[in-house]
C-alpha cells in the first residue's frame, strides 16, 4: 500500500490532535519511567508533506533516572498512543540521545521533535 501525502497528513493530524497537553515519556526496557516531558496544547503544528512538528516541549527538570530503551507519546489522561524507538546518536532511532543513561535528578529536554509517516 502506498499512501498519498494527503492521507499521511490526515493520519498525523488525527493522531497529534489527541496529544495536546500530554507527555513524552522516556522508559527503561522494563517500562519504568526515566523522564516525563510535557507537550504543549496543541502539541503539534498541522502536518505537511507527511510530517508534523511539535510545538514547545517542557523539559523534565527532575528525571527519575535509568537507561532509556523506548518512549511513549501519551494523551493528557496518560493513555499510551505512540511507541517510539530511542537510540544513541547515530543509531537510527525515532528519538536519538547523546547518552541513553540518565541520572536521577537530571534535566532532560528536547531540541526539536518531528513525527513522520512514510508513504509505505
């Protein structure tokens, strides 16, 4: 199946509309929270060319700490909507970090975040 850009944009817009005021939570392989960052409301700009760019994401200034294995985008009611891969820089994950090890009490922030949906 090959999706037209208009379909990809509509899919992203529908998904990101649910995320306003939600969170981006980094988790260990055992699903324990490492850091929880708050999304804006609305969380994303309208999708264009199969991608949606996040508005400001509030840093977690007191991370729980641990080794990050994956992340979830959650609704404000904490319902998990989208699971994302997380790797060290250069590892090809949907989220990349300079180090996957986060210390307790560390501040974790996001410089930029774009969700994309491929045509296939």
